[in-house]
C-alpha cells in the first residue's frame, strides 16, 4: 500500500489555485445595497432619488415590492432630452421591463455577472430572491451589483486580499 | 563558494507571482478610445454625443485639443433637471474643470487607477499625454479608462488569461 506520508502532488500550481479561488467569489461577497422606486414615481422623482442616493441604477418595484423594472442614468438622460414634462411621466413608461432584465442571485458567481455587465453593456444588475405568489415566480430585490463592485474585487485580488 | 546548480528558493509562491503580474498591468493594456467635445458645445449636443458614441464620460477640449474638463452622465443629468434650456448652456459651465480632474498616463498601473475610480467615485478617467506649450504643461487626450475596462481585466484575470 502507498505510504500516507509526505507531500502529494495535486496536479495544480499556485496560479491555478488562485484562479479557482477567484472563480468561487459570489455576488454575495461584493454586492451593494439596492435603491428602489415605485412604478408610479415620476421620472423627475427618479432622477432626484438617483442623486440623493448617489447610485447609477434604480430598481422599480410594484405595490408588493416585487421587481418590475430597471432604470439606468442613460434611460433617465434619454427621457430628459425628450419634449415631455419629467414630472408627468411615470418611470414605468421609460424603464427596462421584466422579463427583459438581467437579474442574479446572491449565490451566483461574480465572474459570470462581470461577463454579463460587459457583454450586455449594463451598469447594474438587481440581486433578487425568488418568491412564489399566486403560483407565479416573483422577485424581491435584496441587492445591487455594479461595475464598481467588480472594480473593488479587482483591487482586492490585486492587493492579495483574496487568498 | 556556493555551487551554481539546482533550484534556488526565491521566497515567492505561485500566488505571490500572479499578484505581481497583476500589479504590472498598465492603463495601456486596457484603455478605451476617448470621446471628446469642444468646450463651446451645448449641454444638449453633449448628451446627444454621449448617446451616439455610447459612452458614460465625455472629455472636453479647447481649440488646441487640450483637455479642459470632464463630463459625466451625472453632470448632464443634473443639468437636465435644471430650469435652463439645454441648447443654450455651454458644457464649460457644468463640466468638472482642470485641474480638479483625475488624469492618468498610459504607463500608469491599472491597480492604482482602479483605486482612484472607487475612492473618488468617478466613472471615467482621461488617459493623457503631456505636451509643453508656451512653457506650460498641457494634456492631449489619448484614451479613456472606466470601470468597464477594470471589469474586463477582472474577467481576464479570473479566466486565467493573464499568466
């Protein structure tokens, strides 16, 4: 029988081990607090909320606090050069609407979501929790994932803070 | 004398080696193409340029193509909920102005600029080249560094594409 002593060659280098650890980082490790507005809020109110909360993406919810849309700075800027009064347009008119929204859960891998942010050219992804209501799947917003979070992960990695 | 054979212990693990390589990444490795507007352009024109070019940050230059300011989506959005006509306000009124701008050069380390993006809460940094004119230092804009670029570096790192 093979003696149970000494070192065993795992077939992996230090580089591969680090890459594996990096791949195991989850959304939960880096997500931010979400900022939501109600679907009946005006575009003007949404812009003000964006400034007060200092975020680049707002999530839109219905009266049951379920996710119905996403608003980016770009969406709001587009509306602002339109001819309508910003106080009189509800955000539900200009938001990106479910199910055309990229969502993620806390257990998802950060790497996959970083790819989504780049490939789909989006600023922020809502982190959601599934809930069943009236035999339909709905989503509660529990977090926010942006390129700022990914940039922080990059800094942590590069500083050797993830080991 | 010490024999010049065999392995020498460098005192570094594979993890430390990768971290060092990551730290050596420069702005030049990941920068994007810059989009500039003239300081006499209107806020309306700047917003339209931002949409046509699909960027989140514009750099403002004078008639000699030297950097004089930076415009973020946030700056333009703030202006858009003001009471003035967007066609009649020049961007020079609302831009962040030199020297209150974070700039970088192509040789700067990506890690340092990632930290700047987070710490100063900015969306984009102009990549510049110094030029001397009338015994004064001016800057030509040669690139654009954003959190999207850092996110791409994160994906490359995590995919083991930087070795």
